[in-house]
């Protein structure tokens, strides 16, 4: 009997050990990624290590961080939370939180996906908005922020759903985590309950010199963290934001790390000096990251077998004749790249002349029509302060003449 019991115990122990080994193997399972560089190279493999200086992908040597555009975690897909509060940090990080606790001058956050941030100074918080999963609440909040004066902002939502904003000065929370100090602009003091506050915005003065930004990390819950430091461990990552928020994320937490700040800029993210006109009494306004019908930019492409399909682009410009776009780029970039073509989903004969100038000097000029295959271009824009793009009709009338500049960007 005793020997049977020992045998069973041994079998159970072996099963438990095997289970633990399986969990450890899964925890340490490498993440497949795609890394894009400034030179346009795409490196695929498993992420092996990362520091503030370089990244290593399996089967490849280290890649310097200053040459990385982004790192995509190709197997991970973003998810939506049912209900959350938005917490924006002073560094621009935007966090979707299932829990916000304020005690004294310290904050504890729990992100929708369960990651916790503890011992965060209240001074690192820019604003808090409850029920931020509702687009209407986010839109109304941004309007309130744009209109506020030179003080903090406290918003209380009444029973009828009306949001009542008050300007004044927000203080610290109590030790129980139930209320916060508030003094109105007229000097009236109160301690509103935190669970009844719709939103709080703090007027923050610029502090000392901030840590440099390494990247922007996008996670499964669509949080965006402005990262100063990242450390890779066997079972995940430790991220520290520029504002000082520190958290441990397990593997499979992220969709993308964006390293492009200051290295690569899409023209669709810049505000140009704009001139649009038409000789057919109808001005078709240019679009950013969409075609002229408001859909994704598409250009035809042929595979090695000669079969034509449509390639989608998430970034780019769609421009109708006659349009001038002038971008002030300050002489900071070396190269301009784009793929020129006519979106087959947008009607029109589409025969235009595109001219690109740098500080008044012509860098590129070509006619582009619907029958032409998409054409990638690369231009030297070293020391160029002002980049000017002109789209004009190649014929007499502007009607139906347009061009797409897919993936249009400048890089250092």
C-alpha cells in the first residue's frame, strides 16, 4: 500500500514538474517581430534583446536604435476594453485604466490588460477622464480642455448627464483615497469625491530637463507609452516612461514600438501651407492617409507571375489638380520618398503633372496618368528648408485629375 502511494505521489510530482516546465517554456517563448529601418530594410525574426543602443533579431546582428523606424509584433492584435478611464501623463503617454487610486500625492493605476503602475507621483498626471470608452465623452473633454483658462479643471457630471466644468486649483487626495482637495477660482474650498468626478486636468508647468524619448510603445489595449527606458526579461519587459511611470509587461503585450520620432516624418502628419483651386468651379480638397473618396489609399501592383492586385497604404497623400502643398522641414532631413500612382478606386482620367521643389529648386517633375504603373521615387533633400509639391493638370481641365503619393515621407 505504501509503495503504491509513493508511486502515485511520484507520478503526480512528475506531472507537476512537466507542467511547470511547459509554463516556463511558454513564458520564454520568443516573440516574432518585423523591424523596419531608415534605409527601408525589413528584418523578420524573433526579438532576442533590446537596449537603448541596439536591438537583436534572431539570425541577424545588432541593429542600432538610431536606425530603427518601428518594431511590429506581428502575432499580436489590439483589443478593446469594455469600460475604462483615460489617464494622460505629462510626457504624452495615454493609458486606458480599469482602476485609478489617488492617496495623498501618489497614484496607482491598473491598465485594462491588468498591468499595474504603482507609486506614481500625482505631478506626473496631466488629466484623468472617466468613461473614456465613449467617443462622445472624449470629444466633449477635448473641447473643455481647449477652452480652459490658466488653472486646473474639474468636471462633475450631473444626474441628467450634463458635464459641469469648474476652474480652480486641484490639490492632493486624502489618505483613504476617497476625495481630493479643490479650490475654485473664487476661493471656495471643497473636497469632491473621486468616484463622482467625470474628469480632472492639471495645469503643469514644464519641469527640468526630461529624459530623452526612446520610442512610443503601443500595447494590446491601445495604450500609448512614451518610453525612456526598456529592459527585456525572460518573461516580458520592464518599461519606464519619460514621466517616470514604471511597469512590468508580460510577453505578447505589445503590437508596435515606434522609434521614428525625429528620424522619419510622414507628410500626412505635417501641416502644410495650402493653395487649392480649380478651373471647373469645383475644388477637390487633398486628403491625408485616405484616397479622395475617403477610403484607404490603394495602388496596383504586379506579383512575379504578372498578376495585378491592389496594395493598401496606411500613410500618404491624395491630391487633385490644382494644388500646392508647401512644407517647412527646416533643413533637418536628407531624403524624401514616395510611391506615385493613380488610385484605381477613384474615378477620373487622372493625367497630372507633379513638380517637387526644394527651396525653389526643381528636384523632380513628371507626368502621371492612370495607365502608368506606380513609380517609387527617392529625392535628395539635404539642407532643404522648404519642400513644395505642385499637382497640376496635364491637359486643359482639372476635372478628374488626381494622384496619390503613397507612403510619402522625409527621413534623416
